[in-house]
C-alpha cells in the first residue's frame, strides 16, 4: 500500500509542477499568479483540480 501512495504522491507532484509552470507562463497579473500558485502549493489536489477547471494557462505561440 505504501508504494501506491508514494507513486500517487509523485504523480500529484509532477501535475502540480506542471500547473505552477503554466501559471507562471500565463499572461495574468503578478498578484493573480501568486494567488494561483499558493492555491496549488497549499492545497495540492484540490488546488490542481480548481486550476485545471478555471485557472490561467500559459500563452501558446504558433
């Protein structure tokens, strides 16, 4: 059971890092970036889900 929890934690860490990188690369104001980043850091699972639904995304250039 410990390996499953450890693996799930690793996956969540990778997803949270992806969210934080995307937040930093977005065109939002600095204040909003800080608030979104704090949400993802302080509430890893819930923060990631909320960011996935409503959070800022990194700017994509084609």
